[in-house]
C-alpha cells in the first residue's frame, strides 16, 4: 500500500439512471455550473458530457485528487454508446427520481446489472453511491404524496450493495445549499475514491467509517439522515423484564394401594379341614348328627 502522501486519487466517475431523472442538474451543481431556475430547464437528453473537477477535503492529503465525471444518457437508444464508457470507472453514481417509482425499480433491474456485467473484464461488485434527485418534492404540498417512502429507497441501496445513499436537490442548492445534499455528495465521492485508491475493500452500506464530512460538515440533516437517526434512537436496548418467581410445585402424595385380601386356598382346606366337633366325632366313628357323610363336603 502506498504512503498516503503519494496516493493519486484521480478517478473516473460515471452517473447512470433513467432519462429525465435529473442527472445533469446534479452534476452541474457539483461542478459549479449555474442553472436558471426561474423557469423549468428544457430537457435535452445528454449523449456525453465530461467534467474535470476537484474539491478540498480536510481528511485527504493535498495532491492529485481530480475527479473526471461522465454524464450519460439513460435512453435505450444510447445503450451501446453508454456502455463503452464503463471500463476503468472507479465510482458509479446511480440516480433515481424520488417521485418516480419506476426509476428506483430500474436501479436494480437495469442499471446495476448493466454496469456489473459489461466489458471484457466486468466488475461484479462495482463501487456505487445511490443518489435520489428532486428531494425538494418531499416538502412540496402538491408532490410529497407521490414520493417513494424513504425505507424503500434505503432497501434498494442495500440490495445493490451501494456504499452510501444520498438524496439531493439541485433546485434547493441554488437558494439553500446546506439543505440540498450536494456538498455531502461531493464529500462522499472524494472519500470513497480515496478509500479505493488506498487499496481498501469496497465498504458495505452499514459501514460508514470511511466517510468524513468536509464541505458538508455544517449541512442540515436531510430527510434520509433524520430517518436514520430515528432508527438509531429506536434501537435503544430496553431493560429486561423482571423475573417472576415460578409458583411452588405441589407434590402430590402417591396414592395408597388397597391391600389385597388373602386368597383362600380351597385345595388346602379340603386336604386339611378345620378341627370341629363334627370332624372329631366322625374321626372316632360316630355318626354325623346332621346326617352328613363322613367326608368334608361343601
């Protein structure tokens, strides 16, 4: 592993996602290009745009840390041309519109398989940051009911093996940049590219130790971050319930068996009849006064 001061983190980054989800607007905010929000920007499918940029970060040594960001078209007609740009990509942005459920579904049914399976040496485990666009809709009275629940978006991030999930708003960035998520996306890109350049394995979603806030240190928490904080608070371990003493076990006395009555052996009685006056008289040859025979009969 190279010394930290000698690490070159010049990285190629590509953003993919359905057409019209707002990929170009997010990249424009990251590269300081202005957008006229007085009117809705006219939508024109991007074929290819490249941007070279870099940002300072307090946790990353100064040096060659430029980012080459490629903006791509999401339409099917550009698939072949789009896929030609995938080789040597260090970090992928996968974008979805927070108010468009189909765009989120396509993240794992279309975009993740496409970037993981293309090229002569495909990477089955690409480094990904999942990006939600148009996050301002979550606070819009007319659009908030159309927004995908945060739990579903987070579940997709885990499903595709994303290292981070961030929701952004290019429109909010023009007036309230600390609420837009753009600065956090810049920090995440720098930290993840640096993490990879150092030769570390791809971080899992549940391991955010690689991320250090820089530009976003003073940002207000997003709706997604608030949800994550609420989850942490709900996981506070409650004290175990007090043990209730088990009732004493009643031991019943064994049932006393009735004693069996002595069995009368008739054969013995016949062989040795009891000594009575009648028997004695018979033995002496006298006559049985009852007129019975001389044998012992019953």
